């Protein structure tokens, strides 16, 4: 091509040689500065003194730390040229002065300061290869520069171990100890010379594996990053390895300053977790100054703790349902509750596993006493056995059906002062009222009542650090849990947030406690939600939702929103539905019949008691365990006009040997000992697995069924939904199975939740309100139309039989 000559413009005056030289130098300097900016690894950090309107700016900052008292800031600056370069700056805030205490080629991380503001520590490596070995670097105010204090060849470091970059680095409360994590040195992986298509990929499931292969895979990343607790003593320069491969878990006391730590190991019992609900562990006492260990308990079946000052070991023994303690000094063991006239385990426990205790309220003084809960009251017990047990609530809880619990207002204090005045939460087990009492530990007698009313107070109140004021929340089904401010006795209460003013624009609803007698003559409770504009002379469709026991949530507030699986109660009552939520107690070996006993008896009692319940238009709704129970119920009764059951187990015989893919665990334990409540193996109780499996009774179902079962469900295997749908479809039963691609046990993506909400409401509106069916219920949604249409459109005069 011949290009036209560019038009000539007025010629610019030529630069002199000196001007050209200056321009080149300026351009080169700019390019160099831009290269630095591109290579910078961090951000700008600004320390501002607002009193003096003075600021200090640090560039390329990749990490910083500030001491708890604010006197010292540690700043990590990292730049990159051909290799990384790390610089650590100590900035003293009172004098607003800084000094460089470390500057080397390499990478630093996890910079921390002690509480007092006189020490800094961080991890550092000069390695440039993929496998990096870290050193522990330490500085104190008296040192001119930081120094490396622990590495892979330090005394006390196990052979072929090193400081782990994944471990937590922290100073004890006093600053006298520096804790860090160790692990075996990372291995350099050999490069595979085979092409990808020449390599095989294989899992071997061995009967000798402590954990099954799926669980090993789920835990793989955690195991690759596993660290073992170690400590370095600045005063002596000594490193002590506390955790080991045989005692992998070590927790310290007194905020890191205690003489003893608690070591635990569940390694010998890992195989058992496939079928045993207990998490057994061996418990050790570990001397933090010497790393000497002492076996304290073998195969403990419940949580074991060390008292705050390390004087006693405390645990609950499921074998005889009692709390025990053991003196660290003498080794003497005492049963603290065995002779008391009340139970300290959950008396409503109804699974085949061992019942768990109600818990503890904290230690008092220098481990001189501790508070332990029964179902209602609080007991003060002497671990030394010198003083008799004292019921500090004087039996008032059991007498008046009130559950008392200690509210911890100062979480920085590890124990309760002996003469403290406690704030107690109170919950009436029958009428569901909540409130607070106080109890002076110096005085005997019943607690002093502040109030007990028809609100829920959750979460617990929080006390201001330097003032006698509380911030708290209260709610009902109608009242949003705004923030309130008051003194320690809840006087002069003031609402300080108005977070949900838009609620006034919408119809809401009410809730009330209902009672009935079940078919087995148990007295049960449940919740009945009604629309805001409720008219007792009208007939209302009703949805029965349930899981296990829910009546304690009488005053729980529910904001409308798209659903992860089950109905939103506020939405449904606002749109003209009643919602009934019955409590369900269970009989071991008969979970399906237990649901029938409670749910059907409760529903029938409402039909008989309240003419406004439209007996011909009642639906059921539940997910997971609730979904299983619904699948069972529709094989036993035609009471319900529509059933939604999310992610149901329908075949206990096939589900028993399945995997919970989210955790990698075998499902055996939950049938033998926990929620599924069979109480034995498949070969011990085959008929109960059969009788409690809805799949074998699908021909009896006459209720239209809709359910979701997602293809990435990590709790209930997806094939359970497929078995259910295949049977319903084969028998020509109206059924719809929704599978949200890539979703788990419950929905997490908002578009999926919105879609399910629309379809679930359309399903109920059709069968319970007589509205036309949507296109997707009439014609399905063929794969060829996936992503092109949603088929929400209502089909006029289309009623599905």
C-alpha cells in the first residue's frame, strides 16, 4: 500500500542536548518508580494522632499489630525486586518514634505484639523455593534489633520438624511465654515424569483405616495444615514442645500462664465414630514448663476441662450420670453430684445415645467452687469436698418451673468473684416467659426477680467495659429484636435502634401456645400462628410444620425472606394461612410412629377445637429430619391435602450404609444412636429399619408430594430422593422433585431460594386455596427448556387430581 503523506504541521523547536538528557532521566526515574509500585506487596498504613493532628505514613505494609494497651505498633513492610525483602518497624506511640528492628531478604508473616507493648514476634523465612522453612523471630524493647530464636535445629524441636506457617503465634497474658505451632518439615514433591493420560487415580478403602476414605478427603486440607502446640520462654530462651503426634491437642490455662495444660487424643477411637455417637478421648495433664505428661482419663466419653487455675480436672461421666473432679496435686477423684436428689442430664433426651449434662455456670475464686446446672436450678459445689453442696437458687427453679442460667458479663475474667452478684437468665418452661433475676453469692435464699415477661431475650446481654450499663435485645413474633440500653438492673431502658420500620406496611400475624393430649396420653405443646386480620368466623387453610421440639421458640421473631427449604412463617400467615408447629417426643425404635402420635393428634385436636381450621385444606412442611417424618406420615394418613418434604430419607436400609458427604462420615451412627433413633444395627433390628422406611409403603400414599433433593447434598444422599420419586412416578402418584444443581442440603444461592419460594407457594396455593396450577406442575419443565423458561404461569382451570 502507498500511504498518503502526513500533513505537515508547524515544526516544534528542538530541545537542547541538556534538555534531552534531563527528559530521559526524568522518564527513567518515572519508569523505575512505576516498577516499584508494580512490585509493591502491601498497602499504605496511616497512624493518626487526632489530638495533635499528626500522622505517620508507612508504605508497602503487609501486616501490622497493636499491643492491647496501645503503646506499641509493629509494622511489617515487604517489597519485591528480584526476591522478597522484609522490614519490621517498631513504633512507640507515646513518643511517636519508630525504629527499624529487622531488614532481610525473605518473607515474614504473623507479626504480633504482647499485651504490655514491650515485645514483638513474627515468623520469617529466607527460602525462595516452594518448600519454605520458617524461623521464629523475637524482639523486646531492650534489644537493638530482632533475633531468630527458634528454627528446625533448635534444642527442643523434634527431629525433622519445623515451625509451621499455619500455626497461631501469640503471647501469654503476662508476656512471659510465646506460643507457636510446629509440624513435620514439608516434603519436596518429586515431579512426575508420566503424562497425565498415563497416570492412574485410585482410592483404596481398607477395613483397617481409622477414618473412612471420604472423611479422610474432607479432612485432607486440615491434616495438611495441622500444627502442634509449642512454647518458647523469653526469659530462659528455652523451647518446649507440648503437643505430639500421639497427643495432638493441647489447650493451656490462665491465658497461657498456667503451669498445666490439658492434652487430649481421640486417635485410638477414630474408627468408632462411624457407629458410636460418643467422641471418646484419652486425657492427659501436660506440664508447660517441662512437657511431662500424665494420663488422667482413658476413653473419656464427654468433654473434659481443666479448671481456670489448673487445680482440678472436671468431667461428666455418662456411665453413672454424674459430674466428677480430680485434684491435680493429689490425684484424688470425687463424685460431685452422685448423692444429690436431682438429675444433671437432659431428662427430655429421646435418642438411643447417652444423655448429655445441662452444663456448668463457671468456677468461683481460685478454683474454690464451681456452678453446675440441673434442669432448673444452679448448684454450688466444692471440688475439695470440704463443704456441702448448695442450691444457690434455693430450689425456686424446680418449684416454679423456671430454668435459671448464669449470664457472663465480663468474659475477660476466667472465674467468678466469691462475693459477686450474679445476673441470671430465666425461662419458664411451661408458659415460655423470659426474663432476668439476680443472685448475691454472699446471701442465701431465692434469687431476686427483676422481671419475667412475654419476650425472648437473645442473645444474652452485654455489659459495657467501663460502665454499669447493658446492651440487650428483646423480641416477639411481632416485635423485631432491636437494641436496648439500660443499667445493670434493666432500669431506665431505652431503645437505641429502629431496624425494621418497614414492617408496619405489611400484614403480619400472631402466635399462641396450644396444648393437647397425644394418642399415647402425653400432654404436648405447640405453636399456632394466625394472620394479623384473623376472623374466627372464616375458614383458613393450615400448614403443619415440624422438626422435633419447637414450642420454646414462642417469642422468636421471623423476618420474611426467600426460603432455603421450609416455609417462612411470617410470609405464610401474612398471606392468609394458619401455621401449626407441634412438639414431638420420640420412642426409641419408632421414630415414624412417634411423629404420627404427636403431629396427627395435634392437628386433629385443632380441627375439633377450632372451627376456623379448614380440615379439607391442610398441608405439611418440613426438611431433612422433618422431611423424613412427612414422607412417613403420608403413608399412614390421608389427613393432609398437600405435602412438602425437603431432602427426606425414605429408605433406611439403603441410607444406613451411606455417607454424609459433607463430613465424609458413615451414616451408621445416626440410625443406631442419634436422630434416626432405631437403636441398633441393620442386622440387629431389620424390621424396624423396614417399618420406618416410607419407600416400602408408597402404594398407600394418596397425598400430592413436592420435595427438593439437591445433587450436592452433603447430609442426606441424593439417591434417597431419586428412590422416592421413582416409586411415586411408577405408581402414578402426583409428585414433583426439584433438584437445584450444585446446591447442598439446604439452598445457599439467593436466586435458587427465590425460585423455591415461588414454586412452594404455588404448590400450596393450588392444593390448599384452589388456585390454578402453574405450568411447571402441569407439564413439568423439560430439559430442552431449562434456562429458557421458569413455567410459573398459572394454567386457567387446570386442577391436578
